[in-house]
């Protein structure tokens, strides 16, 4: 378990210290954020704030994972490498988007179709690989069963359907976190709580792993490499905490699409590999609400030929337009994220208790 603490500590240190130097570099290059002209007027002062902070976050997570394994002399796992690959690859998609915004001096980067296509390519590559590589017990990193608190044994999806479903989760949540990243510290703080929740899920799955002589029967978990997934979850949470020092209001740097897309992919990857796909709706409720608010706004606008359901989408901007201070929106949304993360972990543990009692 020491490798988990090392990964979190190294990642936190790298983002806490490294972000300061990254900010200076971006200022020197004049690589700043462009703010949408139709947004809240209070955001105009953020124009020019350095972006692409996700570069340091991803670097911290990868180095935290590698250094932890090197120090403990423990082998890396297929699950860990696949999840890191997903996070890095989606971060690259975000980096391309950020770079186009900066180089073209506008608030729009990749076109919607191109961005979606790249996200799908990354999602398909991850999913196809994740349903391969069985261990000595035949357990693969991802499963073709639909899952909630564990695999639902009576809902086995055809491989193509399973791939489409998992790609949908990856693309959906990477966009959901991208939409959430609109206020200083909002995504950084809320995502920290989400990854802490997944770290707890991973640790409990390790404690009740079906391959252990101490755990067997219907309450054990058939998952692969839960401790390695916990290592990455804690590394991401630690990195986010370090980054939050610079991203809290008034933000000195933004995550950019580089960070927000990587975070969302990491959340979805965790849900897929922990066999808790539908539970992501509870643990990541804030990201779901943000994404749904945009879908509802666009749908209502088209159906009513110009009327708006919200003052402005995503949801956090709606409350700003109602007169809430930015810091008020952020703290209250953090509370929602924290409560939903606790509720998700509570449901996960309650299912195990009920199963144990019913044995």
C-alpha cells in the first residue's frame, strides 16, 4: 500500500511546484486563455490567463505512478498501463484543441466533428485492448457485462455493443468534465473527490478480491489489478490537489482541454475497470448534470424555436447569471460533488453488506 501513498505524494509535489514554472513559461510565450464573448461579464478579466495546465497534471500522475513502482520495485500492471494510456491519449486530444485556440487567437479549437472523432478513436483503442489480456484466472481489465456495483451476470453484451457502450462512457464523461471546467477550481476540486471515491472502491475490491484465500463467494470481486488502479486514482487526486493551489480563485492557470478531457477519460476508465459503470452516474453526478444541462438547453432551444430553458449553459453559468458569486457556485457545486461521491461509495459498500448478510 506504500506505493499508493508515494504515487499521490509525488504527483502532488510535481503539480504544486511544477505548475509555478509552467505558468511562468506560458506567460513568457503569451499563451493565454480566450474567453467567450457571450459569457458572464465577470469572466472577461480572465482573458490571457495561462491555460494547458493539464500538461503538468498528466506529467505528475505518470511520474507518480512510475516512481512509486520503481521505489517499491513492484511490476506495473496491464490495467494501470491501459488507464494511463487512456488519460495521456485523451490529454493529447485536448492539447491539440488548446494549441489551436492559442495559435489561432480564438476561443474555438478543434471542430466539433474532428474533436469527437479523435475522442472516439482513443475510446475504441482503449476498450478493444481492455477486453483482452486475461490474467491466470481469466479476468480481463474490462468486462463485456454491463455493471452497476459489480458485473450484472444476466446482462452480457455482445462485444461490439460493449465496445460502443464503453466508448460512450469515455466520450460522454470527457465532455462532461470539459463542460464543468468553467469556473476557477470547480473541476479541480470536484474531480479530486471523485477520484478519492474510486480509490476507496479499488481498495475495498482488493480487500475482497476473489483471488484471495480470505475472500470467496458472491460478495467477492472479480476485478483485475485493483491496487494498481488505486495507485493511479490517488496519484490523480494528489495531482489535482497540487494544481488546485494555483487554480483556485483567482486562478493563475487553467486546466484547459488538455486536463479536462484527460480527467473525464480517467473517471470513465475507472468506472469501466472497477466494474461500476452505472455507478458513475452517482459518483460523477456533477459532471452528468453539467452535460445534461447543455443537452437540455440545446434541445429546448430547437424545439421552442429560440426560447431558453436556462439563463446560460452549462449549469454553473446559469447560477452566475442569476447573481450568484463565482466562489459561491464553486463551493456549492463542490458540496454536490462530495455528497454524490459519498453516496456512490455508500451504495457500493451497502451492496457488499447486503450480499454478506444474505449468504
